[in-house]
């Protein structure tokens, strides 16, 4: 088999990732019939062009979901700090909806460390990882549906129907990216639709996202900045604080010493 030329290889790599999803470098090498060194150089080129992103041992299209196990290892310290801050927004007795994802799991772990508060809560989630963390810690409701493996979440018509049956005091919502034009975006439609539906049933919706999410536009927009009650983050990148403030949304950053005090102002009185 004749080895494809450089630009042809790049095109074929993109086609493979589009059809088959994330692939290991060895699999791409076998399909193209070229050396591993050549494929690694090609992946470097595609990554520089913003068309792919590298994952452990391989690559995925930039627009495809990053696998849960890859995301779980990223920015753990920042996620833990913002999760601790997010707890200060919760009042005893509330019904709290936790989104799926690695940051929401950090919040679930933070709630386990505050049992006096957590025992008073009703928590609803479609995140399998969140449910695992909070099982036995509170009154827990799990929204059913089809398992979406990239985020360990439950999605689909059954999930949407269940979401619409309840009302929520507080929704901690995650996102794939924060578009500076004023929207929260997600990389897939099923979860984007669920986030919109949950926000419509929630008295307060708080964005839970680290600063790396700022500055990108994902595939599906599901909310505007102005739909939020607050953004809780580890640190707000340049321009982000001003954009949210202009939309009337406070930014609570874990790097600000008095952030917890400001968060307490946003917390409602305890529910009897």
C-alpha cells in the first residue's frame, strides 16, 4: 500500500476520528500504513490548527466530548477549591440539582465533608458519579435514562420527562465552554437540552466551572449569562469578570479571600 501524502493523511485522520470517535495513535498508524512517528507529527499539526485535541495515547476531534477519565485528571485543585466555595451557597433544607461531570463530582465530595448540611438536603442528579458519591448522605433522587458514557450521565426522553416533574431551589450547572459573546455551551445536544430544562424548573441556577472553560464556543448553546444567579469558579480569566458583571451576574472566585462571605449573601434563608 502506498503511503498517503501529508495533507491526504491529515484529511484521512480527521475522517477516522469523525466516524469512529477518539482513537489511539497505534490504531491510526495501522489504518494509514505509516510509522508512529509520522502519525505523531500529523497529530501535532492538527492540534496546532485547532482541529483535534490529544488524549491519553491518541487523539479526538476538537468538537468531540473529552472522555470522563481524561477530564477527571485535569485541574483537580481548582475544582476542589471552587466546590468548597459552592457549598456556601446552599441553605439547609433545599432541593439541589447537581449536574453531571467531574466538577459536579467534586461538589458532591465537598458535600460529604459537610454532613450536618447535607443530611437536610434533597439532591437530584442525572450524574452516575454524583449519585455514587452522595448515596446514603442525603435524600437522593436519580433521574433515569440512557447512559451517556462520556460524562457518566443519564440522558434522553425519559430523563427529560422526569426533570419536568420536579421543582428545584438551586441548580449547579456545568458546561463544556463559556462563549465570550454571552452564552454557555455544551458539546452535545442531549445534555444541552437537559440543562435548559433544569434551569427552567430552578429558582436559582449557578454556573460551576473552572476558568479554563472561558473563551470557547461549543457546539450547542443552552443558556445566556443573564439566566444565571452566579458563576462559581477557581479563577476568572481576563475579561470574564467584566462580561458576567455586565450581564448582572456575580462572579465568585476561589482565589478571592472574601469570596465565601459574598457567597453567603446570595444564599437564601434556611427553609423551615
